[in-house]
C-alpha cells in the first residue's frame, strides 16, 4: 500500500514501517502522523503519560520493565524497613545506590553501550561521580561558607547551585556525542541519565558522609522518612531526568520538523523546573508547609521534565527512523514476524528504541521461531 503520509510503498499494516504514522487515518492529518496516543518507544502508552520507567528506561521490553519496577519497589521497601528499625546508616547506603545500580543493570540488559561498556560507563557514570564529588564538596565550602553567610540561602541553594549542577551534569554524556555509533537522540538521553545518576550517587555520599562515618546514637525514624525518600527516589529522578533532558536536547541540534520546536524550549523548561524544585522547596519549607506537601510539589516538577523528555524522544524517534532499510525481524515489542524498516508495522514501535541485545538475537528470517524475551 501507499502510505497516506510519506507516500512510500509499504506493507499493508496498522503503522507505516517507513515513517511510523498510523495508517488508515488520512482524515486526521498531523494527529495520525505524529500519533500522540502511541509513544514511539512504547506504543501502548500515550505520549503525555508521565511514565518514568518507559521514558528513562526506553530500551526495555514490557516484561523486563515489570521486573525493574518490582526491583525498585522492593529496594525502596527495604529502605523503609531499615529506616523504621533505626538502621539509618544502612538505609542511607541502600538509598544512595538503589537507582544507579538499577540503571547500570539496565545498560547491560539492553546493551545500550553497543559492546563498549567500559567506555560508556567510565565516561558517563564514572564522570558523573567525579563531577558530583567535586561540585558537592566545593559548594559546601563556597556556598555554605561565604555565600551562605549573606543570608540568602534561597538564592545560593535554590538558584546558584542548581544552575551549576545543571550545567555540569550532562558534560560526561556529551563527550560521547562525537562517536558515530551513538548518533541517536535516545543515546543522548540514556547517557545523560547515567551521568545524572552518577552525580546523584556522589552527592548523596558526600552529603551524608557524617551519617555514614558517625552513625547517630539514637535516631528518630519518623524524622528520617522524608529525607530518605528524597535521597532514594526524588533526587535520582531529578538529576537523571534533567541531565538526560539536556543531553538529549543538545545531541542533535540540526533537528527538523516538529522536534525542532520541542528541542528549542528544552533547556529553558528544564532550568525553570530545577530552580522551582529547589527554590520553591526552600520557600515552602521556610513557611512551615509539611514535608509531605513539599515532596509532592517537587515530584510534580520532576514529572514535568519527564513529560518533556517523552515529547522530545517521541518526535526524535519518528524523525530518525525515516529511510531505514527493510529486513525481516521478530519485533521485540509485539513479537510479530514482520518486514520492517524503522518501525514495526504491527505495533508501531521505533526499532531504534528496542533492546539492543534482543534486536541482535531476534533478527531472523520470517517464519523463524521467536526466542522468548529474557532468555
């Protein structure tokens, strides 16, 4: 059939395998072409759905996503139990390493690094840790000293430090941009998230070093649940998503189509969200607002960055998937045997967002038996 949107001759299916548009909806125009109800990395979700895992772990299949969700839930449950029983030092350690460890496992599971794990992990995670240690130590001495004595903690800790962090965190990921094998926007996202999580790990270790080396004698568990929740979930989400958003935005500056307009507003959106996260949190705390309300407020701002990432990644995948060669595959998302170019004609997933490991194993002649996911 002839695609209603790109005009190419493609297999008669639900989605165009060349441009990813939803077929049979010619009357819907741009909506069918941009398919907002089918996120390019996980077409079972809406682009505006604030799903953290399918956004920041885009290469994982549905079954593996569930495993990672359970791993995070069980890890956080362990943190809560440790906090409730007064084992604050252990709770801090588990909190600091929980999300970064899950993300390293994800990188290996999906083989995002394309057979170069030492280079990718050293440049992103290792670089993020080094920069996190340096920035946190310097900020404690400079901002906590001279700038902190000016009586403007909201400006110093709510504006100056977050802006510095936002500039520094994506640097390790951007160093990989010159390598031709990492040319997709989704690569920039994943590497940026890795660098941000490395930064969050280092910031947590340095910030809670006194707790780790000199455990409190009589900890009050109720006083720790909100800081521990922020350390385990909220700060990694913020640093990972903001660093990933900036890296993905800067990854391909010569963007065309609707993705160009989305990328244009990327850095300002992230900057406003980060400043509002820290400065707004300090203002609310200074006015006696409960810590639970502050936690919800900051979570909403972090999810705003996640929503921006989904828009950017969705349009980037649709643009970057054009003009691919046909090959017979078993789709890693829907497991159908199809002839595909840039997108699965059955479910519409962008194949560049599929698990690298599975894509390599499952590329097979049509009619071959698909290997079950996870084996």
